């Protein structure tokens, strides 16, 4: 898991290429990953979900506020 869960927002004048990457481009790993999920239609919590994108196995989930490095 070499990538940060939360992206760092570019400066307003960072340029179109930087903003395009920030808005649209994500890593799409095959296998084990940790993602931020938002329970928008429920309690509004942010979760860190530890899962496998190939097997769809869920290893676990935790509230993002309790996970070091999950937020800003
Ligand atoms: Zn919830």
C-alpha cells in the first residue's frame, strides 16, 4: 500500500494538468488495497475499507478518524 488514502488538494493556480490528475486519475491496484468510503446515505461516516479488488474479500473496516494517515 504505497499510496496515501487522502489526496492533497493542489493550489488554485497549479495548472490544468495538475487539477485534471487530482480530479480524475486514481491508482487502480489489482489485489489488496485500502480505500476511503463515505457512508453518505447512512451515518455520514468516512471509513477505511481494507479489501481485495481481485477476490472482493473484505479484510476489515474502521472509522477513518481512528486510522493514522487516513485524513489530513
Ligand atoms: Zn454509517
